[in-house]
């Protein structure tokens, strides 16, 4: 096992320019292990370790598929611990999964009050967000245009945010431990103030299936200029700015202190702009579209770098940064890795691109499938992917790309 891992690390090296750095990092890690045996606790430089892991872990990853039953398409996920993840589905289920034994816990959806009008065509949970202190989790409520907030780690319900959006909530991001922003298909942003204790101004609501929780209204509602459906949010806390992505290919930058827009710009690739991530290290926003990942520098309105997908036309469904690496989840069952510093996709030792191929997952063979889809193969789209804190595990989930198919995929790569 040790010999195979060593060989894989060598194969994952992407060029002689990295050999010296890799040798130094290996030495740092080795010395740390030696010193730890002697009772010394000083860790090796974290920057070196993180860069080493981000470049070499993809080549070592192995898949363990998770059996998640007959739910439909996992759109959002978060790690709760090194053993547990929480995910949300198109069929509007919020589920905690223990990755060690496969046990699942279904978290009850939170009902809104009678003053809330549900979205015309509900479409599940698209976002799960945890506040910085990891004490609160925000996601979609039973009405998919309302916000549900739970206490962690118990998942006791805290409140429902309502009367803000008229259509599905596509994304939620925390600004700090008590303020969060939601973006919706109605082209609006809502700012919410959430406390660990019930606000005395909120009205209590008793649900027979779950403990008592409260109702809250947003403290501010803003229309996003030129937006047709707010699709994704990314908060850059060091700069106190919020990146907003709309489906009609506009990137908006918002000043979060004033909750007003700084500027917006039209993106060059107009189709299927559905996901976004931010890197504080690189001061970049990554935006996934049908065939490209666009890198936007918020410091310059006209600066933009384009990464062409290796699978054009099939869609970028999820994107994330980890040090110098961009991880790209596609609509064709592939996870790709792009090295920003080298300016190219991560390669194995033999010159081929380093990628992960998702497993088969589960697909419902109903009448709709037999009539319209039976004669073709449909790989699973990677709608969500999340690294654990150490970066040595990657949770990937999704399902078939066509809207008419019911199915799912979930797997842990480690």
C-alpha cells in the first residue's frame, strides 16, 4: 500500500519545476512526524502542506459510493464533521448522512406561516450554508421561497425567514454569525438577521412535528439591476463584498456594508451561468457556465480570464477553490482540476489530464424513462462537491442532468 501511494504521488507531479518544492514539503511532513513521536507539536508550514495536498490528493483519490435511496438529485451539501455530511435534494429533503455506517437522518422541513405565499413550482433545496462559528445552518424551508434556519449540532429549528422572496431561493451565504443573504429566482437579494435566541419581535409558530420556532421578515430587500434570476452568491469577507451571479450572464459586485451594488458586468459566455466560488488567496471569483469557467478579478471591472472546459456544451455544475487548484464538477460525470499557477489542467505522470469519473448512482426506470430516455446513457452531473477541512476527502453528489429523469449520485473520494 505504501509503495503504491508513493508511485501515485510521483505520477501526479506535473513537471520538474515542482520537484524541489515537493521534496521540501515531503521533508517537512516527515520531520513533523518524527518530532511528534518525541512529543513535539510544531507543525510544518501549512502553506507548503496545503499546496502539496491540493496538487497530489486528486491523483490518490478513490471512490466510495453512498447508497442514498430513491431521492431525486442532490443539489447542495456541507460537511458537518469528518464523518457526517448534510445534503439537500430536488425533492426538498434535508438529510444528514453518517459516512461511516451509511445511516441517514431526515431533518423535518420547516413550515411557514399563513402569511407566506409558496412559490408556484417548488423545486427543492438548492443551497446549504453554515455560519462561521458553525452554530447555525441556513437552507430552504418547506416553501422553497422561504429560509429555514437550524441550530447546530442538534438541528433544532430556530426560525423561518419569510415574506422576502416570491420564487425559489437559489443560494444563501452567511456574512458573519448573525447576518446572512439569500438570492432568488425572483432576481432579489434579502438580508436577514438571525440570532441564536428567538427575537422577541418575532411571532411564535408551533409545528406538531418539530419544536417551536419563530418567523422572521428580512431587514432589507433589494432588486438586482439587470438580473434575470439570481443564481449564485459568493462572499469575500476580507473585502466586505458580495459577488452575485445572475442566470442571464451578469456578474454583480455588492458593497455589503451599504447593501448596494458597486458595479455589474456582462460575462462573455451567456449560457447556463449557474455556479460560483471565491478565492481570498487569489482575489478571484470563478464562474461556471455551459462550456467555460470565467475568472473575474473584483479589483478591475474589465479583467477576466477564461478556462475552456474539456467537455464543452455539457455544463459546469459546481466549482471551488483550494489553494492554487480549481475543482470543476461537470454535467458528464467528471471532476476536473485546473492549476491556476501552471495555467493548465492537472496532469498525471503520463501526460493525461487528472480527473475523477463518478459512479453509476441510482436511476428510476419509470414510464417517463422508458418512453423518452431508455435508449441513451446519462452520466451523473456533479451538482455539488465539498472538501473536508483537511482536504483529504471530497464529497461529490448530484444526479442525471435531464430534468425529466429521477435519480441520484453520492460518493466520498478519499
